[in-house]
C-alpha cells in the first residue's frame, strides 16, 4: 500500500458523483476553508480552487467517474491523487455517512499522509484499455449464447453436439435439430447474435492491434514470445499493466495480479486469508489463462507443470496457480529488461 505523503498548503477532498460533488478544502493546520456541494463540472471546480492555487492537491476516491477530473487536473497542472477505494476504510467506517462527512474525511486523510493511492492510468492508453475490457464483455456474452445452445440441446435429450460451435462452419444446421418451431426460433436467435458478436469482436481486435502498435509494439512482441500467449492475452497484460516501472519489485507486481495469497496473523497465529480481491482481476485472468495455454503449446512447460503437481500434491489447481505466478514474474522481468521469453530460466 502506498500513501501520499507530500506536503501542501491546501488539501482538497472531493466526494465525487455523476452530477454533483461535495468539496472540502483544508489548510495545512486543518481548518476548513470550503465545505459545500457543487455541480460535477469543470468550471465550478476551477472557480472554487482558484484562491488556493498554486499549492493545492486534489484527492478523489476511485470510482467510475474519476477520469474527467484527473484529466482536468493534468491540464491545469494541479496535483491529483486517486484514492484506493478498498483501502480507504476511514471514509466508510464512521457511525454516520454522507457526502459532507466523506469529503471532509478524504481531505483529512490526504492532509495527514494516510491517503492510500490507486494508480492513475495514463490518459493516452486509457481508452484502449477500456475498449479491451469491453471486448472481454462481448466475448463472455458470446460464450453464454453458445452455452445456451448446448443446454437447450441437453434439455430436449438430443444427441450430443460432437463439434465445437465456436467456428461458424459448425453452426450451419444446428437450429434444424429441434422439432419444436419455438425452440428452433430461440436457437436461431442465439446463432444470429453469435454471428453479430463474431463480426464485432473481429473488428475490435483489429483496432486494438493497431493501437498497440502505436503505444508499445515491442512490448506486445515480447509478451507474445511466451508459448501460448496470443494477441488477446498479450494485449490484456500490456494494457492492464500500463507502466511496468510503477512496480519497484516483482513481489509488488505479483500481488497486484492477485497471484499471492494474503495472510492475516496475530501473536504468531494464522487468522486466515483476506483481501484476496485487492488487485487487478484482468491480470489474474490473463496469467491464469496463460498458464493453461503454456502447458498446451510448450513441452518443457508441460514437464514443469507435471513436476509442480508432484511437488505440491494438492491437485492440478495448485500447480496451475504456481505456474501462473511464475509466468507473471517472467513477464515482469521481460518488460523491465526489454527481453523476450527464455524458457530455460523459467524451468530452471
């Protein structure tokens, strides 16, 4: 956890919402100078902060509308700090909670050096990352439609679909399997939606690859040197990381990828595990998927996986988790050192 400890003359805490925001400005002594609700627009905020420039820092809790205020502060050369929502317990832990209290607490912990920082993703790559996440949403919707066809087939106890429905050629006569016209129409709707998703996903992937070539073509090339890592996994890893330099140590990166198991202990006794969802779920998925494709495409990786299964003895899931951790560490050093994948280092 990283805290914002830089000292300023004024501290601005904002409880941000879609249409309004509650703003609290404290001076270095902790006295309230401003504490009121204003529209969530650039002009009212800049007017309110004008008397406290140039030495004012703006703090906002991480929620889905922070993009515009981060870009505004960057354009106006105002220090901006994004608060990690899961770490900001002080904002949500009081007996009473409202926008006025939250804005004061945000400003107070910012002033006190206890403001937990989240990563302010660079504006230049942010929209492409969001498009990549949107693609993932469409792919999962497509998978739901494919599953619905198979479930419908089982529901009517028809012969198993022996071929994968993912290729379009294998979906030609699927709707005709169902005698009931309504069931056939339902399946036909699924098929038409799948065709639409195929077209949209292909177009999005083309845009993503073009954007990646502008942002970091070498990074994509290095990540794709890992056996089994294709364009989607390499793009996910690249864009979810952003700047690899923000991780001082490989342990920080593995923790951010949700590939370590956090422990809670007291007086030398293990109290259990918690906070497993603090980190990036997209990187967790990417490296978990990479571990599966890695052992499928790399004989040395398969032998390493079998060795991990024998070593840990807790089933295949534990070995895959360890392998995903190893791949994440490899990706970290590849991007930091600007090197391609070396299988001998991984299996050593």
